[in-house]
C-alpha cells in the first residue's frame, strides 16, 4: 500500500512539473509527423496587457512615415522600420532613439525603388526586397552598398521576368516568395509560376517549398483570389535553425515545416471552422483587386471566395520567433474583438503544440493594424499596416472606406509582461 501511494505521489509531481497535457494527438501519415491540435489550447485563453516602451509617428510627431511595410529586430533590441514609400530603413534603439537611416531612393548601388519587404542578413547587413526587377539589395550599417541577391540569376528566365513579394531569414538561410511570368502558348495569355524557395547569395535556388502554376488570359480575364494571391506569399517564417514554416492552403489551418533542404519535417494542424465572409469584407477586397488590375483596355471579372482564409496572411498572421515558437492570427482573431483588445493570437510552442490563446490589450485594431513578434518579449504594432500593403498594389484599400482619409502611421513598441 505504501509503494502504491508513493507511485501516485510521484505521478502527481510529474503532472505538475510537466504542465497541462497536449490537447490533441501526434500521428505519422505517409512518413510525415502530423501534430493534430484540438480547437482549444491546453492552457486556455488569457488577456495580456501590453506595456508600451516607446512610439514614433502619428500626427504630432516630427517624423512622418510614408508606407511602413515591415518591422525587424536584432539581438541588441534595436528595431528596424521599412518605409516603402520613402525607400528608407530607420533603426531605433531599445528606448526609441533614432540611431540611423539606411538606403535611399534610386537605381544605383545601395538604392531601392518601392521596396516590398526587409530582412536582416547573416553578415549583419540590412536587405530590402524589390518587386521588379526582382532583387534583394543590401547595405552595411554605415549605408555602404553590399551588393544584390538576384533569384534565378544563374538561370535567367527566358522571355519573362521574376518579381519578388517577401523574404525571411534564419541562420544563414534565406527564403523568398514571388512569381515568374512567361508568355503563354497563345496570344494574350501569360503563364505565372508563384514560388516560395530558399536561395544562395549567388541567386541559385537551394530548395523549393511551394509552387503554384497559374494562367492569365487577358482576352477574357478573371482574377481568381485563391489562385492569384497564394497564401504562402506572406504566410511563412523562418526560425534560427533555418526551418521554414509555411501556410500552404488558405482553407486549411495547417502549417508545414520544412528543413532547409526542402524536406517536410512535420505539419502543425489545428481544428478550425471556416469563417463566412461578410459582404463588407468582399466589397473591400474587390476594390483592392480592381485597383491592382486597373486598365482601361482590360475587362476583368472576379472570382472571390465565400470564406475568409483560416490564417490572416495579409496581416502577416504567421510569425515565427527565433526559437521556433509560433504566433498565429486567424481571420476570427483579427475581427470583432472586445473593446480594448487589438487581436487574439494562437500561441504554439516550439514543438507545434497549441498551448494558449492570447488576447492582446492595447491601442489598435487587428484588422487594419499588425503586430510583429520580435522575440525577447518585444512586440511592435504598426498602425495602418494593411492599407499600406494595399497601396503597394494599387489605389485600393483593405480596411478604410473610399471617402476616409488614412491617419499617419505609427510604430508602437511594447514589452510583454513577465
């Protein structure tokens, strides 16, 4: 009897130390580990009050931003702010002091035109992603040109061009999303190959993670949301070990984890009921696409989905911290939040287990603004982020009505409480 009591006592101690049990199961399908999480996190739902450290921008600030499209952070606590309109990267100290400004507008060495994205390179340089011509331009911390990475430069696209959308890096691994456009087989058509791949500095592709083939028929053009804006364009991240996490299918809450060489290591899933799209969301999306493909000589019809994407990829809803933890924003998590809540994120540990759902309290709106998780308990909010993204595609908007004037963007740096 004494031995049984000791065993039960030890079991109780183990459960306390191990924490709440994983709410789901792990199974292997066709040689790939699937981590199948339930709809409810193991540690439940909590509200976190973000602690403001500093803020820049807005109507009362001397610095007025153009279009902020990306935030990065380094291990020293500095925050890098990409202004796509002004073609600058501003670097702020952990206390919000402007340390320096990198890049300038132009086509020469160390100059960029309308950069779409930004990343910090393994050698300490800063890189901007330009859509067309598709290249990644780098400068060092003294703003000296450090050359360019041109994907596919080893095998130039025959009779077409490569455009870039976004990029991320971890360790010495660089992952880029974009598209390759080529003439179609018949007049008035164009082949488009959307891709997510790893690249060397030489431009050579090291691994392909995602490919989607599409066709544009300008004789009878239909813009297909699901086909022409692939979720993996913005729905990916890279951890410090070079693993790439990809949101592959807009209709499935599933994140595929690739090793640097392109092998599927695991798939992280979560039970999720699709959210039916409201008419206001459909109307806003249509206005965005109409402005993006505006051409007086082109008649366009649109094929839009009836449901929202499971993960809000426009809002950069899949983010990976260097240690492999995942912060995921669903289409529900950025909509209809209680007063004072910016957004509600799903938090997964490095093992892919759905441990908690976190509602972040503070200023902001998860549908129009975006949080960037920089690690080391730092979170940065960019106001007006989604409309800035939409402005890069055309004159449309994803959030504000046509007659609304957008407020100047702000960058607010928060600290997560202990």
